[in-house]
């Protein structure tokens, strides 16, 4: 069992204090804040505990509970109540207070932020006749709350007020050698300044209330209206609407196709991530991003927005070829078979698509090749020779899902040639350890092959300018922002957009006529081609950023391709494309 912590991380103070107090035998390793210990998380998370079973705990409170329970101290109902309060009330307040004191240098304002939770804790302690939160002895709740409050209560410059009961309880817990030892290890005797590096990497906390907004329970100011009295007629109208339902609603629910952008109204172009065609969709696919997009679509139509909702099956790529081989069919037959299955299932669930298309169409080839030639003309494509795995038995290069091996990052034994499903890291096939051909299971050799790359570094400044505007004015979920930031922070690298395969959109360049486009360059263009198969006037949606708002719904694994690679393709094409304004990732 090993515990990973970092200096200056307030959450690590909790787990070290719990470890010291309980005396549980566990190795401790100090790492930097950016160390990725938990392989299946998309971003670094500390503290982290690796259990003897190989499982990971990465919640500081869960780790503390584990140490106490391993020492024979079960968590009772009162402890659970305190831990819930610490998580939902105290921690958000502390995060704001620490950001103000450590990052902004506004220590004098911290007192006002912390008064409410400190008053609550003080009153709770003063009412009881117990020396600790849950009884006569120190519990997991005492250690967690003490460690959470230690950075602010141990700094006299913050002037947090008396709170006599809190101070007495705090000093009793602090007198334990284990707690003091943990504080010294994490803060190194530097107090709040020890946390500066950690806090600077954390997201800016949201204010709990705008400064100019009065509390919801405040009395109206003089001259303002008080509580509005509902008239008898309004109550009768509300009751009638409830009884009759939508039948009395004046808003038309009939769709007039094709739906096109209109002047003077809000025009919403809505997509949910294109599902792979090679399997029957399950509830996870629908819940992941289809259902949320469907709910948003219905909401938008009820609001009277002019909304077009498109989706379709993603039909190119090695996954389709593998499925065809398994079933003894051609890739096109597999696509035809499973596209019909997808369409019927979504229809049965009454998903509100305006058009459900597919990517194996002439429009897909036409639009993808046009974007390719524009990128080529504008100097955003580069040639390079890359090393690839080749199966001599099958006489083919092993791109993406045609090869499996051990992940070089997390040692997962079934990583693919483009990505590891366990840790989520993107990899090159030649980096796999002990690679095997997916078809014949023989060991491939390394051979060189010439390919085309999208020059992402050359487009990086344009991308950053667009991202700054889109993320600040649009609705981007937190994980969408974080995943995108991590790609930008690490620096963009040229991205290969061609593959040595037969199944895919053909590359039109004469020097690369034996190749097809990489599915993650090609697939997002499917949104455009599916719209083009819906209406010949598709450009009114996709080349109209002045009038159209684009919403993308997807799972978090798809974020970098929709927030970095695809926007770079459209920016580089320089053809006034509509770029995503709102990115919702679950």
C-alpha cells in the first residue's frame, strides 16, 4: 500500500494527519503536483492511495476514512454528517478563502468569507458537552476538519475572530503529535505561502454571490415592489393550462423541413457525437451525449429557437474493418447493417434528430477533400516519414485498431495502436510493448512510410485566440475546458491525418493516392456532410458564424478532437466556417 502526496497541497495534509494518528502501516511518496498517479483519470489528482488490491483511492476524505477503518474505527452517522458538511459547505468556502489569501494577496478579506462556516462550527461545539466533534475521542471527522482549517486558523494575520469553542477544539486536536507532524511535512514551516504553487494551478473559484446582488431573503429597498400578489384570474389561467397541457399552447410544434437559419431569431445548430457504426448502441451510448443533446433540443424548441439537430453513424476507421472481418462481410455491408440498427433504436427512443445520417457518402468525400485542398493551399499541411508497424504475414501496415499491445504509460495489456482505453493517453503504434497484429496475432516489424500532417503548431495562435473568445462567451463544461487547456499547455504537435488503409475517405493528393484520411480528421467533417445530405443549402448553417450558434455534445474522450484538431482544420481552411460556441462534455 502506497500513499502519494505533494507538498503544499491542503488535501494531502488531511491524509497524512489521518495516517499519523491511526498508525496504519503505509509507504509515502512525495511527488510534484502534476504527477499522474491514477492512470484512468484524465488529469493529475493528489493525494492518491494505491491499495494492496491494486485499486486506487483519490478522494482525500475517502482515504482518511480508509485509514481509520483499517485501524478499527468505523465512521458513525454523526461523523458522516460532519464529512458531508465539510465537503459541501466548508471546502468551497475554504477554496475561495485560500485563493484570496494565497493567490490574490487579499488576506484581509478572508474573514468575511469564513465567518458563516466558522460560526456554525463554533455554535455546534459550544452546544455539546464533548471535547471532540463526535465524542470523547478523536474521530475521522475531527482530523479532516482540523486539517482543512489548519492553513487558515494557524495564520494569525488573517484575523478570523475569537470563536472560542472552535479554538479550544482546534488546539486539542493540534496537540496530537501526528497532526503537528503532518502539518510540518506538507507546509514545511512556510504557512500559507507553501501552498502558492498548488493554488495557482487550481481553477478560480466562483463567487457565491455577485457583490451587487442582494441576498434572496433580503427585504425590498424603499421604493421597490415587495412580494407580488397573484390575482384570481392568473390562478384560474394557470389551472386551465395545467389541465389542457400542450393542446392550448400557441407555439407550433410542427417542423417545416428543411430547417434553415432565419433573420431576427436565435439559430442553433446542434450535434451529438457520431457513434461508431460497428456495434449495437447501448444505454451508455444514449446516456453519454445523445440524451442530453435531445433534452436540450426539446428545450430549445419550446423556447421558440430555430434549431437544427443532426447526428449520424461514424462509418470509417479500423474498427469497421475489424467488425467486417469478424462477421465475414465487407465494410460497406457492415455499415449498411448497423446504420439501420442505430437509426431504428434512436427512433424507438424518440430521439429528436432532424436528420440522422452517415459518413460513407459522396458529400463526405467532397467536403473532406475540399477542406484538405484548402489546408494544403494555405500551407498548413506538412509531409514527414514515420515509422509504422507492418505485419509481413498480412502484408499491411497496422494502423490504429489493427494492432494491440502493452501501453507504454500504464502497462495495460490491450492498448490500441492510437490510444489506450485504460489511461486515455494517445500513443503511436511503435511505442507499444509486445505488439501483435489484431488479425493473425503475429509480431509486426517496423517500417517507414510517408504521411501528411496537419501543422497544429502553425495554427496554434489562431486557435488560442478563438478558444479564448469561445470559452469566455459560450457554455463549455468544466472538463471540456480542462482537457482543452491540457492540450494547449503541453504544446501542440503536428498531427498525422493519413493512414495506410483501404477503408476510408481517399486522400486526393497524387503522391498519397494509396492512403485514406485518419478517422479523427475525417469524422467531425461528418457533421457537415450529414447536414449537406439533409439540405443542399447546408452552407447557410456551416459557413454562417455571424448568425449561427454551434452546440457540440459528446463524451469527454472526444473533446480534444472537437476543441483542437477539428477547429484547426476549419480555421486553416479559411472558408468562414461556423466553429463551436458551446461544448458540452459528459
